[in-house]
C-alpha cells in the first residue's frame, strides 16, 4: 500500500513502513496519521514491523512550521505525536527501526521506540537538540531517553543537547548496531524475522510489563507538561 507520505509493504509476514515526504520526513499531522494507520495495519496482519526512512533522512522531528505557528497548533501536533510514539513503544508486534539518516528531536524519539534499532553508517546526526534551540526537553522525550539511552550519557543527551554521529549514537544507546547503507534493509529484515519467531503472546505481555510504567507516566503528565511548555496566551 502506498500513501502519499508512507509506503507500506508486506513481505511474507514482515511489514515495512518507509517514510518519504521528499524532504526531511518531518512529523506533520498527515505523516503522523499515515504512520498510525500503518501501525494498526501491521499489528493486524504482520508478525513484525520495520520502520524506516529514505536514504540520508530518517526524520527531522515535529514539523517546525506548525510548532512555530502558535501554541494551540503546536500543542495539537505534540498530542498527536505522543499518540504515535506511545503506539510505537507499546506496539503489539516487534518493532525494528532502521535508521537511514538524520534523526533529530521527534525523529530521535521514534528511533528510541524500536525493540531493535539498526543505524546506517554515514554523515548523519541523531539527537535531542531541544535545549540548544531554546526549548525545555518534554517529559515525553526525557522518559524515553531515560528508558533507552546509556545512563552515563543521559545528561549529555538531554540537558546538554548533544547531537551524535552514528558511532556516538551507538555508544549513547540510540542504536544497537551499525551497518552500511547497503546492508541496512537486509539486517532489519533478519532481525524482524528473528523476533517474529518468538512466541507472540509472551513477547507482547513481557513488553507491556517492561514499558507500561513509562507509557502510563507520559500519558498522565502530558496535558500539564504541554501547558508548561506552551503556555496559553
């Protein structure tokens, strides 16, 4: 199935969602809606999902045009984006993230939701740059970083807005391994196949036990955090 922003394919029982808006793969409302749609489809018909981008670009994060257009618009986009990120983090099938290129801010958060995260080697940047651009790190981002990044790197990755190259991202815990661009899709498919062989019921139940506190806390604090980040005029 091909949408305008996300191409969804099914190879055997392994689904792939490939983001490509022809630009930076920003998380606009239409992009988020299409990703939510393919996530639901994959959970219904696939045994695992690979989330990826196009060459050189994974995702630049939330659409800056919307984020800068006013607090109400920004708040609505962040609410929708949180729905996506929590859906990915708690997906009822294994999720493999294949990082094809730059993954910044919300794009880096999508990387963190993967059960297995494989990065391509190249001149790419991965990181949470909110503080650098004058924004507090949202609770959503802080808690995903706390869950997935190496403890020794947590302050550098969040408070200090460190942006990593792929090798630094591996050390920090954004990705689990690095491969060449040419090997990326094959490795992602191999990992998705490996995870698919695990019994689904125990896998999903164990993931829910592992992540439910973080997901619940993010959802419980979202409204107040958005008011703090984006005060109403």
